[in-house]
C-alpha cells in the first residue's frame, strides 16, 4: 500500500476552504466521484476503492468533502458519552495475534472480577456521572455461558438506570456454544437481564482470509453477521467497527463498509461506525513480522473520511477512538468526517496493553476542550445518541 504524506497544518486549513477549491485541479474521475458523494448519491465498490487509493491533492479533496458531508448531515456538534470500561477478565482461550490483553489462567497477571466487584465498579461510575458501562473481557474456558447474564444482573442490581453496552459477537457466540441456546434466545435472555446494546467489536476485518491470519479461532464472518443482525431484529442496537493498519488492503476497507451499509439498510440497528487503528507495539502479529507497524496518519484520515462518505444516509455517526489515536490525530479525524469523540472510559486496558499511550481516562471537561480547539460544539450524549447536554459556551 502506498503511504503518502499529509501536512497536518493543511488538514486544519482545508475545512476553511470552499469545497470547489479543494476539487479544483484534481483528476476528473476523482472529482466526479466526490461530486456524487456531495449530491447524496450512494457510492459503490469501484468508486469507494478509487477514493481509498487517493493521495496528495486528491486525498485532501476526499478529506474536505467528508468534512462537508459531515457538516451537512450532522452539523457542527461533536458528541461524547460519559462511561466506564469494565474489562471483567483477561483470561482467554482464543489467542488472537493482534491482542496483547489476554492471558492464561496461570499467568501471575491473570484476573477475574467477581460479581460484587463488577457491580461496585458500575456504582462508582454512576456516582461519577456515567450513563453507560462498556463491559467486555476474555473467554475463560470454565465459564458456562450464563455468566454473562449474571454480570448484567449484578450491574442492574446496583445501578438500575445504567445503560449496559456489553459483549461482542465473539462473547455472544461463546455463550451460545456453552449454553446450547439459539442465538436469538440467548440474546433475548441477555436483553431481559439488562443488556442495552452490543459493541460491534470482534469484527476486525470481515474477510475470511484476513481473519485466518489474525485469529483462526475467533468468530467467523458469518457468525459475526448472524449475531449482529439477530440483535437488530430483536431491537438491540449495536455499533459497527473496522480495524485497520495491519495486514489488510484498501479493498478490504471498502468491502466491509459496503457490508455494514447493507446490514444497516435492511435492519437499521447500527448507532455508529468506529474505525479502530491497530495498536501494534506489544502484539504477536507485529513482533512476528506479519503486519505493518500500525496505520499511517494518511490511513487514519482516509478511513474516517471513507466511512463518512460510503455510509452516508445509512450510518450518521462516525466515531474517533481517542485511546488509539491520541489527541492530535483524533482532532484531525474530526476534520475528516468524524462527529463523535467516543467515551470517557474511566479505565481502558485492551489498547493500553497493546502499547497505546493516549491514556485510560478523559474527563468531560477535557473532551469539551479538545472539541472546542477544532472549532466545534461539544455535547454529552446517551449510548443511542440522544443529546443530554450541549455546551454552547
């Protein structure tokens, strides 16, 4: 994949220029595709792939158009959610090459939070103003599949009004395998026990060949899609994700965006699209020379811009993962089509253990400051994007 360079100052300057200035002088094919995007036309694979391989002035035009589409569709408000991550165990049988979080049960760093501790962490978060807990963890061999239900009940017992955003399609699939319940029945049980929404993680790249390299034992493409679409049919909203910067190619980005768009068109259950940059430092995938060393700045900007343009009219919210991107890059991505800053997190272990250095917590005040620095209006939201408080001053 070609890695072109982008002047970060130029990204800040771009959003002040008229769109037609950014389109001037670039290849007619690129300009035509971007004009179609501005007109609200739905782009298809070849058009998306063309944009995914742009560089130089054409990449700048892509960024500028994505920012304009964002402005037209969702305005100048940048949202965030006050939440806490609860990674309830790091014991896992899967062994994904891109993960530095999981460990075996006999490792001195292994832990498994009991239900009382999980409930206590939710109560602490509620007392600090959180409206959501994001609950995920490893897959311990000895779990019976009903442990996920008990986690939900423990949280609801302590914080009845807390929104629980919990359990990736991998965890749901594991619970289904352990209990023998059909996917729909298992998800219905979780919903009745307090599940509010599912994170659409475990997607990485939804391509069987790529997944075989990343983790042969992880949930398949078909299983991921089945869990997500079943959740949507049951009225359980989910996020959607894509992990980039490892072994994938631009065509994988575009195919995944089209897959997500097709699911949204049929079921309408995605709340947001979250590009997740690969944090490589401590992972086996990188150490064994199987991946590139994480995304370039150009890839960060490009994937957020592509998400905004390819998903236009289907998934309105594009989120930056600040814990993976850091302050400067996450702000730049807000100028390339993104409109959501994610969650305060309060604690975040998965990216940190892979080598991310952006921290484990951002206060609401820090979110507001960062958002204002790029000339936008900060707002606190719920998990499902209801505005709770807009900070005009």
